[in-house]
């Protein structure tokens, strides 16, 4: 059996290095990354992979253009991945690598507050990925500070702010303030304000517009950071409340939970 495997390895058409070059030039992790090809499952070692250390290069972007991309991308990959896609693909066009090889679609799971669990809104998670790639990862580093600013802004702002150039839904999309970074609170309060069900076209377009709004705001913060103008005195929650949580828990555990609107549910 061992001799047979050695023979197969010698007869492989593609070397590990050529396979890497043909599948996106991206490798992560201490041991490497597994890649599926016509020849089977291959493990690419760090010796074969070229990693790009963070922070990644950044060129200032137009927030309006990024927002329009994010709006349209929501209908393909939903909230979190759309924020990432709109910024990363714009930078791929301006800079090239390493953005051109970034696996944007692998973040589709952010939809609905993580595969529909309604936790942190995917737009904020998408913004966090981009901010930490560009401004650098690490506790109290600029990438984390930008993330913190996005979360607070999302919670305090009446959203959506962005109106698409070519909206898929032409009816009025009202704004609402979530007072929370959580998807189910944000969506629930909007559904109550708009009197629309979760499965309605209006709710979907609302989330697409929120995605665009967050993408644009993230770009504005990154542009300020690039210009050396970004400053943040916003404390992390644990520094204020002595626990890793937001302080307005009564929105969920009190009498303020929006009553669920079941209009248009395909399962009903």
C-alpha cells in the first residue's frame, strides 16, 4: 500500500506549489491549508505558501461607491460578506494582492447574526474583519478601535441611512434605532416600526441598505485612519461595565421585546 501511494505521489500532474498558484495564492494557519482539486485533497505547507503579514496596504475609497456595491452584494452573499466584499473587492481593483485572493464568500455564514441565530449583526462582523486586516489586529489596536466605533455607531444610529441609486424596492423603507448591536433586536425593532414581516421584500431591502450604510461608515473611518485623523476615546464594554457585554439587557429580558410579525412566512 505504501509503495502504491508513493507511486501516485510521483505521478501527480501538479506540484503543491503549482496547485497553490492555481487556486488563489492564499494559505492560513500554522500547518497550512487544505485545498481540494482534481487530484484530491492536498495540504499546502507554510513553506510553499506566501503569507501577507498584517496590516494590509490601504488606499482611500469612495464611501458612496462602496455603499452601492455593498447594497447589491447583499442580494448575493448577505450582510457580513457584503460589507467585506464591497471593500475588499474595491481594494483588489485599486491595489491587487493580497485582496484579489481574499475568500470573501467564505463569510456568508455571518447572515442573520450568524447563520440566523440573531447575535451580532453580520455587518459589524464584516466591518471588523476589514478593519483588523487594514488597521492591524490586537487588543486596543486601531483595528479594534475602529470595530468598537462601528458597533457603537450601529447601535446609536437610525438605520438605514443609505438610499441606493437603483433600489430593488421602491416603496418607503423607514428608519429605526436598535440601541443594540444584536441582529434580532435591530431587525425586530425595525419590523415593529415598519409593520413588515421578516420575510417581506421590504425587510430584505432594509437589511441591504443597512449593509450599505455600515460599509460606507467603515470606509469613512478607514479613510480618516489613513489620513492620520482617526481618534477614538470610546471604551470597550468591559472597561465600563466590568463584564464583556452591553448594558441594555432589558431590551431582551424585559418588556421591550418586539412582538414577532409572521407576515409572509413561507412555512406558514
